[in-house]
C-alpha cells in the first residue's frame, strides 16, 4: 500500500473515544503531509483536519479508518462496496470480528499499512433484489447476511426456496438467513448455522427455528443464485440486510440473492490467525 494522499476517518456515532483517537491520527497524518478528513459526527476536530460526510469521505479518500465496532464496519462496507478502497478497522466496540486492531495498535497499524507490511483481504458481499408483480421494488448489498423473518407478533412464515433452476424445499420457520463467510459468525451462528472461514467460496442458508426439525442449514457455492418465494399472507415479513437496512415483503414477492460483483477490502495483519480470533471471541477452551 502506498502512502495515501487523503486519509478518511469514519466513526461510530456518539463514541467519545473516537475524537481522542482522531486527534492522535491527525498528528500522525500532519507529520507526513497527508490530508485527513473526519466525518461530521466528531465534534472539536483536531487542527488541520477537514470535516465531511461519510459519503464524501468514501468518494475522495485513498484509505479509510473506521473507529468503532463491527456495526460501523458493516455500514462502511455498504458505503464503499466496489470502490476498492482499503479499510482499516480500530475496535471501539465489543466483539470486534471485523475491526482488526485495538486502540493502542492504531498508529503502528497505520505505519505498517503504508509500508505494505499488512495484507488486503477481499470480503465477498451479497446482492439482493426484490420483485413484486415482475417489477423491482428493492435492491441492495450486504456484507454479513440477508435475512427474511417475521415480525414479533407474526406466526410462522412460509418460504419456498430454489437454487438456480432447482427447487430446494418449502421452509416453514421464523425466517431464513443467507450468510457470507463474514456473516457466518453473526446471526447465522446464533441460529445454529455453520462457521465458514473467510476466503471460502461458499454461502449458507440457515432456517430460523424451523417447524420441521430436519430442515438444516445448507452450504452452497458462491456461484449459486438463491430465489425465495413468499407464500405468507396477512403477516408482517421483513427483509433486512446486515440488520441495518431493509424493506417489508408482501405475499408472492420474489427475493433473489447472489454473490455481488462488489467486494469490501479490509486491512489485515500478515500474521493474522483466524482460529485464534475464534478461540478468543467464542471463548473456546481447546479442551
């Protein structure tokens, strides 16, 4: 990675530590004559920095730094999807699967990154599309998952599922989770779905509390196109992408989900050990 001419910082909302860390990064950038743009969530910007919206930062910067947790990284992923901009995550959250570095590693991580001593990992995303009576009424991308589920008071919903031209089954469940390897350790894992290592060319379908206990999670190749047909009437059913955006679905709506042509590029340590991360985050004892 070359020394960036324009460095951007996107922060978790209402996170007081973000301003303090942004000030430290501002000093580092000023010493190297790098223009620094900080998103307008941060008050009292450090001297020599520019305030901008997250969209403006994504449009104009060569390297992005996310100060927050996995939720901030996921929203940033949709913002920069397909742009090829590397994103370096500093963990100010709790779990931190995607935010690679701790607060005290922020400046060393920047040093190593611009010297090319870190790797860029391409994270695959999903593209989703909703058709209603043949017309597209919604579309988007997701880094973690696309979920179709019922509202709090709704009963079990009926969803027919195809993979390509092949009918799979009719799911009667609280919903379905379509997850990437990145999202396999999120809602998918809580619902009993498989953990898929990053870089694996696979996608999973996991039913949420299925009525038929033999409906188990499926792991499919990334070349698969999934089609869901809503068969539930007079029920509140929602599609959500990464748990952050989405839309209500109606009976007979068709949902298409496939691998997106867009990717999310994260800055990772060269000696990164994914299984060590799992042991630490999931508290595996090894015994």
